[in-house]
C-alpha cells in the first residue's frame, strides 16, 4: 500500500486490516507533503504534531477492534474551517493571528471517521475569488502548470489533492469555489445540496449559499468523505434533518436509462474550438455509456451572475460586520471606537473583500434595497424554478464546470472578467442543488503549450447526492480522464 | 439619457455605512470598478419578477427551537472566549472610548 498515491478507500482498508498503521501513514506523508508543498504552496500551515497525535488515537481505536471509514486517510482542511487550537485565517490579515477555540462539525466528523489532518490550505480571502490570488498570504500554484492559478476560492484544497499532497480535502463552495478549482486541478470536487453538511465552524461568507464539500482523486473517495461529513447537526439550524443515505457503496457502472440534460443556453461554441470540442466529446461519452441526451432550457440562468453578485455581497457585508477589532483578530487603534473600527477594517481586508462589502452595503442600503437585493432574491426564485422545470425532462444536467482551463497569474485584472469564470456554477448554487466537477479531458490554453485539465459539471435535483455521485462514478470509470495527465510537481507520481 | 452607475453610488457614504476607511487611491480604483459592476447587474431589470416571491434560502426550513439550557459541548471558558481579543481588562473586552467626554 502506498499512502502517498493510493485512494482513500485503499488506505482505510489497509489501516483497518492492520496492514499499515496510521502512524506509519503519517510518517510517510509528513516529509512528502513538505517537499511537494515547497513547489505548490497549497498549505498555509502544516500540522504534523496534530497528525501524529490523531494517528495514535486512530491506531488505538483500530487495536480496540473499531473499524473506521477514513482510518489513516490524510486530509487537508480549507483555512476557513475551525480546527481547535490551530490558527484559522480565512486567508485574511484580519484573522492572521486568530486561533480557533473549537472545531468545525465537518472537520470533527472527518477526524471521528479516522482521518489524519495534514494542515490548513490556502484560499481566496474569506472564500471570495476564483483563482486563489486574493489570499492575503501566498500564491498557490497549479500542480499541472506552476505558472497558472489553481482556481478558487478553495485553491489549496484543490491543489493539494491534485499534487498528491493530500488524499482528500475539504473545501467550501458559495458560487463555484469547489467545482472550479477541482476542474483546474484535475480532481473531483463535490458540492452537496445546501444544508447537507453543517456550516458550524465554517467562517461565513454568504450564509444562504455556503456549503462544505470534499475534493478527491476519484468519485468513490469523494463519496466516502461526503458520507462521513453529511447529516443534521444541532449546532447548525439550517442543516438538513433528513437521513443521508450512504453514497459510497455500490456505485453504478453505466448510465443506461439516465436522461442527461444539455442546456440549450450553455452553448460551448463561444468558449473556443478546443473547449467546445472537449465538452462535445464529454457529452458523446455520456451517450456512449447509455445516457439519453435531452435538450433542456434554463432561460434565466444568464441572470445568475448578476443575481449572485448582489445576494452574495449583501450577505458578506452583513457577515463580515463582525470583524471590528473587539473580540478577535486585528485591531488598529483610533481616537474613538468608530475610528478604531474603520482603521481596523481598512488594514485587515483586501481589495476584493472591500469591493464586495461596498456593493453589498449599497444593495442593502435605504432606498436601494428593493431595486437590488429584493430584485435579486426574486430573480433567484425564477432561476430555481427553471431548474425544477428542466428536471421534469432529465435526471441530471451536464455543463462545463468553468469557462476556461486554468489561466495565468494576473490574467484577470477586471473583477467582472474573473466573475465570468463561474458562469456555469453560480446558477446551480443559487438553486441550492448538489453538483460536482469530474475530470473530462484536457485542453491546451490559447496562451500556453501544456495541456490543462478540464472539468464536467453535473448537477441534479435537491437531495439526490447518491444518484449524482453514481452518474459521475460511471463516467469517471469509463473514461479515466484524470489518469491521462500527470502533475509537474516532483515526486507527485 | 443613460444614468452612469458612478453617479448613483456615493462611495464615501457607503464606506461610512460599512465602517470602512478608504484611501483616496482606493476610491479612485474602486469607483469605476463598482460602477462597472452596477452596470453589469443592471441587466436584472430586463427580468420580469412581477408576482414572483423572493427566495432567501432554497431548501425548505422552519424555525428550530431548543430547550433554554446550557450545551456543554459548545461552552467556551471565560479565558478561551477572551483569548483572541486584541485588548482585555478585568475579564472584559477593552475598546476605545465610545462616548465623548463632554456628554
């Protein structure tokens, strides 16, 4: 068993059988991750002592006869999730010295299932961005081309798994922050239905959209992680109170009888010939597996970006009001408390966060609320209704996960150009649907020479995670696109 | 006549509402970017939302109530609750003056 490259399923099986101890997994992984991360910068912080201590606990539980679904599986945690006693920054200077006093539910459930925490991963500040470049601390590189971005906002969570510097990771997705970086880094990224995974201990960005989900190098591994973290949590009132059926067992091998919706308005021809060819090929592959391709229409999906860029900043401006220099985080002194607030927030937040706070504050302010925020909430209703109508004709919708393969650093200086990367993921998020990105091929970018990974987004009706993971598994096992590319990082494989 | 978004948003006023000090350089950068974004979201005016209910959150939800009792698993000790504070005094968070002295 090779804990650096094997699947989570294989590692957990070997550790449960006593073929390898969790302690041996940790000692193999710790130096390897440090070597890879020197090239990729996926991590803001490595936690080798926590990893060793957790490995000892796991080995003791196995010795006592327990069997754990993630026994000894090395995992990375996006640094907007609390892990008791560790620095948790959300990629922001305003939380640069914040030490979490408790552990997020999703993280705790991973640990309870036997996973070993490698460290905390880099992200766009407060999960706001599509490239990772908005981190206040460092630039994470794409493991398939170090001169390109890994995507965002879950930049390090995608890059660590893509670079074989983690077996699984947790990310969070508000408008595409799991699916887009998964596509860029040749991994599976899964955003469950809104509410399936507790947000307790996740630093809030846009509370009606935020959802935690896993990254993995296979759909089966993503399902295993999802099964560990999903379910009602009394500490998150919005978490869903319905049984989450296990998804990882008995995943299907074909798509016979499955109706796959191809969205009329998501014509890929405008994305360029090579991208268009990649997605047409992916749709053909779905058909070859027995799926029936049906055209569906989402006439209001084109309003998704505008809707999102009112709702998400509005919620962000409210959520980020708590960072005021009083109870935690940075403080910059002022003559009175108001000046202290203003200076603290000026020094602590980066430009993208400031832009979103300003837009959100404006959209919620007196005289503009109806025209912007309320209008956007009504548009959200229409977008969700379009999906519901489409699902009368199909079981799952297939589309691009992102508008392009990974781009170079500093390539998107205009904020709106960056926002357009999430054209296909945002309407799905507004509707709250479960959705994932699975590798579907490679494209040589117009400004590059190296083939970069591409992701196929699949989205299905609310609460149909098991079916969705099944479709993705069947596609992945038949096509094996991820295996056709190798990271450029040394020692990756 | 086209009303420019930059004429609609008073960035200094909005920054005050958001308790955010902005430098002149930031105002010069953000003003056209925010104007551009507002023009972009203006396309929503094309979308008919008459008689459409607003969606705050997509998944059906209801009020969640619980007994008014301590939950030991979420209790922070006094020290832990203060551990991240920039300034404390006598077991409290310390902040700069809130009221002017002559009030």
